[in-house]
C-alpha cells in the first residue's frame, strides 16, 4: 500500500484543570475517566505523519520519528494497535512522524502524533471511522499512556481554545475565542518536564485543579485574548513549575510588546501572542535572554488535524 499522509497542528496548553469525569463518566472505561478543562492555542507548526502498511501473518507497528526508529512513542503505538484490532486482516504498519516542535515540553506532540496516525491509518486501511471516533481512540491512547489529559479535542478544532468540559471527543465541550488571523505565537523552549511525573501525583493534581478552576472562572468572566493570557500566567506562577529563566523570557516578551505570555503546560517552555508586525522584535529580544533556548514563531492554526 502507498503512503497516506495526515497533519496535526501542535497544541500549546496555557492552563488546565485535571479532574475525573462523573457521574455520567462512571460508565466510561477507566482509561477515559480522567479529563481536563483548560485553554490554549493550536499552531501551524506541528506533526506530519506518513503511514504505510503491508499484509502480514501478525500485526506489528514500527514508529519512525524524524528518520530514526523510536521505541518510546507509546501514544502513537497504542492508537495504532487499537486501530489494528478493527482491521479485517493483519498488517505490518510503519508510521513516520516529522515533528517540528520540541517533544515533551508542552507542545502536544504525543497527541498530534496519535491523531495524525489515526487519520492516516483510517484512510489507508479503509476502516471507515468518523473523525470523532478516531479522536476517541487518540484520546484514549494519550490518557492511557499519561502523556496528556485532553489535547486531542483541541487539535481537532483549532484556534484559541477554551475547553469548558474535558473528556473524549463527543463528550468534551470546546469553545473558542475568535481571533483575527494576523497574530503569531512566539515560543521558546529550554527543555521538557515529564508529563507522567506530574499526572501521577495526587498532591500536584489537587493544587493544579484549584488554580485551574480559578483561571477558568476569570477567563469566562471576560473571554478575551488578553485576559486568557494574563489568567494563564497567574496560573503558571501559582502552581510552582515556572523556572527563573522561563519567568525572565515571559517578562522580556511582554516588555517588547507581546499581548501576553505564559508557560507551556507542561514544559520548561513558554509562549507569547504577538501582533505579526511585532514578532521579529520579540524574537530578537528573546535571543538576548539565553543561548540555551530554542525559539520559533508560527501562525495560529484554525483548521485542526486533517488528511493531506
């Protein structure tokens, strides 16, 4: 079979509130009960995925990331295995990701990989699944592998996201703040924060949940871009993961004219929203802050994940 390609934008989470779905959610499988409310952005920089498959005596999945075989992309492997259960034959599947954002630093790379792989596999293997059905499998893989709690839904929608209710596609409630297309996201990354470490701690869950609820209330009282960014920055400073160099970078971006800036959830990274005419100046200012930071800018993606 030839290659089928799909693309998913990267997803930057600005704030979130983890919680367990209830009472209706009690009917869900355990792997789907954990969810998150929150907000953030999808950007045109993201993950392009090519999937090829051949019939075989036993189904198998191989994941290639930026030209190298990887055994640590469990979210992609899991969604592929879930989809292979629906096929009427056995297949040897090769999934090739081209990822243009840092991995493990709050850019939604795991969710983007799983969702784009699901889209491409559905087309290639003729599984005839709907967009929401594919999203449910990608969400299930993400939550089960502890690489996130609710990034898949926003990646399917695109834009400046307010996720009022969490859970898998079909159950979650996603809203957006309308934006003109001329804004850019300028973002810088120092390194990852292992999501599994955070999602596995009840004490951290409790603290993040309290501050996430506070941020959501503030944003819904005045759902503007400026207020989302300010509430998210307040959230980030209160939950205790912001390093000194991330704080310096956020301050530098705001001094240079950014609408607002905050930390990526979860990563030692940050994102600023800027007018397109101001993007170059913000990038130059950030380059003076640290040589250890990877900086790039991107337009906001308003289309969501799609076949190519």
